[in-house]
C-alpha cells in the first residue's frame, strides 16, 4: 500500500496503529460475546455428568463435526475448523455460537448411562433441527 500511496503522491497510512485498533476492538467484542456464554463446566449445576463425559467428537451429516475437548477446568469446542463458544443453559442444555460468524444453535446433551451420546437441538434463523451423534 505504501508503494501505491507514494506513486499517487498520497501521505502513507499508519497501518500498524490502524490494525492495532482493529485488533483491540475485536478483542473487546469477543470478551463481550464470551461473557454471554458462560462455560458449562464452570457453571454449577449445568452438567449432570463430570465435564470430561461431555467431551468427544460428534457429527451431523449436514452440519459437520463438533469436537469438545477439556481445556483446563473448562470445555473448548470447534465446529470444523471454527472456534465454537458453548454457553450453559438449563441442566444439560447449552447454546453454541460460531465465534467468527453469527450462527447459533441451542441443544441438549443426550445422555445414556454415564456418557453423552449426542448433541440434539436446533439452529437459529432459520430454525433447523440438528443431531450430532458421538463417533
């Protein structure tokens, strides 16, 4: 960009400070969003099983793969390669949001015995049923 600005006789832009400001704004937005999605593993009474029982790989033929992994005393998740926020709901229910987008879904952990067998729920706008089966 500096080359184009120089050739056009323009004053070069300070791209570093501009990018730092954009990064700061994105971090602020991300903190605000994360506050709306309290981690189920850190929310008393949100899970009927230990957090580790909720980890694993779950697939839906249309929506792909969700991976839930332990990260310290919290749960981390991805859908495909995208980070996924999981927020506590009622007991064994959760909301999830693709961090880099606006697709949200609500679901519950389907439990058989002492293990989660599926994540079952619906997406937002439009509401579409989803069922991620444990692999």
